[in-house]
């Protein structure tokens, strides 16, 4: 059984993941509007992953006999100066989510909630992958700069580049 405080913290994370899904959907729309179709698809797919994270937390709270709550979330920003700015924002967001997950892990451990601690280990590994993925994209975009031709080819070649770097599997 979860303590009331742990339920509150998990519900907060449910809503953080819900916000993440909306953020990546909005970023996807921006990319589509700027004719970066591969980046748009990548971000839309990533929004789906964030919804899966939300549902994983949601189900855990329910499985523990507690009430999962979906709260009100803020609308994500919809305007970016460049693709690089967008991905820097995404990377910063992933770093923030990692801090939140680490806070949950720390709370579970220090309050001897070993079942929740164990459950959260998947999120710890997932956040490592998320940060690596977005950092790689930021690094590549910094190399390309604002050259429209290079951005066009980077967008066109996104799936192959991610697959070769090991950041996408054949399932993606």
C-alpha cells in the first residue's frame, strides 16, 4: 500500500508525463509547420512514448489500491526560433524529468517503499536513454547550424542517423 504522500508524488509525475506528451505533440506541430517532417514524426512518436510512461505510472498507482489523478496541466509553448532551440528545450525538459524521477526514487528509498523503488528503476534507465537521445540531436544540430540545406538533409536522414547510432531500434 502506498502512503498518501507517495500517491501525491506519483500523481504529480503522472501529470508531468502527461505534460511531456503534450509538449512533444506541440513541438511536432511546429516541426511540421516548418517542413521538418521527419523531426515532426519523431516528436509525435515520442509524445506517444510519454503517454505510455504516464499510463505505466497511472496503472501502478491503481494496482497499489490508490486513486490515480489526472490534474490540469499548462499548455506547452508553441513557438521556437529554430530547430536547435526546440531541441535544446526538449533536452532541458528531459533533464528536469530526470530530476523528478530521481526525487521519486530517493523518496521511495528513504521511506523504505521498496516496491515503488523497484518499479521506478525502469524510469531511471529510460531517462538515461532519453537524455542521451536528445543530447545527440542537440549536438548534431549545433554542428549543422542554421544552414537550411543541411537542416533539410538532416531531417531527411533522421531515421537512418538515429538507427545507426543505436538510439532507435528496428521496432521504431
